[in-house]
C-alpha cells in the first residue's frame, strides 16, 4: 500500500505532463527541473547587438563630457539671429535698435558710425566709465559677442 501511495501521484504527474506538453522532446530540455528552449538567437537580434556595441564604442570615443558642454543658451554657430536673442535679454534694457536714445544711444547704423574696429572694441570692453558695461561682465562669452556683432551689422 505504501509503495502504491507514492507511485500513484507520480504516475499522474508524468501523464499530466505528457498530456500538456506532447512536443517536449522537440522544443525543450529540462535542466535542474527548469524547462529550457533550444531556440537560436534570431539574426536580426544579433545585428542589433552588434550595432549597439559599435554605437557604444563610437559614443565613448566622441562624446563630450557633461562638464565640457556649453550652456544651452550659447550659440554653437554665432549668427545674427542668435545675436538678436542675446540683444533682447542683455542689451535691450538700455538700447533701442532704432535711432532712439534710451539709456544708451540707439544702435541703428552703429556699424557705419563706429567702424569695425571700434564696434569690436566696444563689444568686448564696453565703456564702463560712460555707463556701457563690458559685455563679458554681463556674462557673455566670445561666441555670443560674435553673434551680437553680426546682429549689430544688420542694424541700418
Ligand atoms: C546699463 C545700460 C547698458 C547696457 C546693459 C548696455 N549698454 Fe551699450 N551703451 C550704454 C551707454 C550709456 C552707451 C554710451 C556710452 C558712451 O557715451 O560712449 C552705450 C554704448 C554702446 C555702443 C556704442 C554706440 C555708439 O554709437 O557709440 C554699443 C555698440 C553698445 N553700447 C552695444 C551694447 C550691447 C551689444 C549691449 C548688450 C551686450 C549693451 N550695449 C548693453 C549702456 C548700456
């Protein structure tokens, strides 16, 4: 009786499993009681792994460390459009782009009036003794000053 008691549920288990997984031999093997598939890694996944690995190497070699990244407001390419934006935040409080005087003179035609050298000079050094702050003291970097200069040149 004791032997029958142990064997009977075991037999049922075996039968149940055969019933549920009739293709056991074809698709699976059991390793430490865990069912394992024999499926190969599909080609497209292998390709994806290779591409990801190549991208990781490329990124590692070319990425700019976070600390070296310039401020988001810094134009990478100084353009007159970027200069116009910088002007509206840093300069428009004192200057109109027309001939109208505010705190400082209106900047219409400023390039013709000052000439290239003096314009460059004012944009780097300002005239602190006369109320025109040096743009670097306003937190502007060289690229931003170049952009401002391009914008100044569009003011006729
Ligand atoms: C706090 C007010 C103030 C701010 C801000 C300011 N300026 Fe001026 N700026 C002046 C004053 C005042 C003068 C006139 C100085 C003088 O009498 O020589 C001047 C002169 C100038 C001139 C020479 C104009 C001329 O006809 O001689 C230029 C160019 C100029 N500013 C550009 C800028 C730019 C670009 C900015 C923004 C980065 C700026 N300024 C920000 C007050 C300011």
